C-alpha cells in the first residue's frame, strides 16, 4: 500500500507590503472627533455668552424701570412744586423745534450725564456699570396744535378734557453690568395738582 504523499514544506505566510490604510483611517477618525469636540466647545461658549448678555440686558431693563417708577412717584408727590427750566433733569417739551436739547430719546451720553437726575446707589441692589437716570419733561399740548408739534391730537384733546391735569413725559436710561447694555424707557404721566 502506498502512503499518501505528504509535503514536508511548511506553510509560509508572506507579508505583502502594507499600504498604511489603517493609519490613515485612524487619523481621519481622530480629526473628525476633534472637529466635533471643538464645535461643541464653541457652541457651549456661545450659549454662555448669550446667557450673560441676556442677564446683563435684564439688569439694565430693571434698573431703568426702577428709575422710571421713581420719577413717576416724584412727579406725583412734587409735580406742582417742580420748576421746569431745562436744567437738573426738569425740562420743557424737548420735541419742540426751539427746544435746547432736542428729543430725549436721541440724546448721547454726555447730554444725559449733565441734564438728568441719577438714582441713588442705595436705592438699587444691582451691580451696575452706571446708575440709571431720568428726565422729566412738562408737555404742554393744546388740542389741534398738538399735531403740528409732533404730538398726538387725541393726546392733546385728553389734556383739555383733563381739567386741572398736567402731562409729563418721563424718560429713563439705565445700564446693566456693562455699558453695552443700555436701555431707554419712556412713559407719559398725568398728575392732578
């Protein structure tokens, strides 16, 4: 009986030259994960900045609202004793053509600093860049002439119907934690004297 032929050669694995595909794929994956990580960090920083800006704006709004309410209380209590001579925050109607300062809502910082009444630091418990300030304008409007002055005619008619009432325009300006967050609020206030 013949024995089967068994080769005495050993199986030899030949190593073909490697092309580095695994390394390239690995580097691409690391690059993609790095891009995703950087994008997540940027998004987080942006969200934090937006939250900070919103908080700053809210502080500015609240400080300005406090100044507006303080002015309204002051006018309600002392309006008949106030002297409106275009100084110390007590102004005549600045929307008129011959007004010395022009419309309050368009004032620059220097005009505000010299012509307004600032709120006391002890009255507001916020960390603000600058204390809020306000101006009070005595608005004298008579019926149809109101339209010529840029005021509402109905607004003027209400003044005539109000009898002994005087109309005041109160404008307040405030800041939050930075001077970039500026808020200006305005109200029209009628006081009976």
